C-alpha cells in the first residue's frame, strides 16, 4: 500500500499537509477538486482573486504542466523515514530557539543588573522621555 504525501507552499514555507494542526483538505464543490486551507490564516489553494498565496508543490505530471503537480506516494517505510527526518529537524529548530531565548534572558539579566546600580527601573525596552 502506498500513502499520499501532499505538500503545499506558502511563500518560502513548504510543508506536508497534516503536519500543522491548522491544515485542512476539502473537496471544492464547484470543481470537485481537492483544496487546501490553513484554518488559522484562512489562506489556501482556492483562488478567490488573481493572486494565490498557497499552492500545491510536487513534480509536474507532464512536461507542459497542464495538470499541475503530481501527488507523491510513499510506502509505510518511506513515511516513517519522512516522519523521523521531520522529528529531527523540529528538534534542531527547538534547540536553536531555546539557545537564542536563553542568551536573550542572560543578556537581559546583565542589563537589569547594570540598571539597578543606578536605581533605574527596567522599562522592558520602552523608550523613556
């Protein structure tokens, strides 16, 4: 059995549908085709005006790209490999964010100590006039 992997791209952000809790696939009653929507932003693949912010991605079915991207199918083993890679990538991103926040908090504490020496209250970054 092969499992479909549907990918969408919004700007530079590309992901597999279903890996974001706001992802929804639905059947468009007008065309009978499948559409994608991010329920948080209400952006999707259905065109309501000239510009479409989200699009399906994949290899074209034919050289002339008349049909759009072909949906990729994978085996269960390949799906597990994709899930493992996404888990690893997500962990690295979380660690990178944690490191940045930790550095920020350490620097903020240093700045607060400097301000305390002159009895200056921390304004939280607001400009004082």
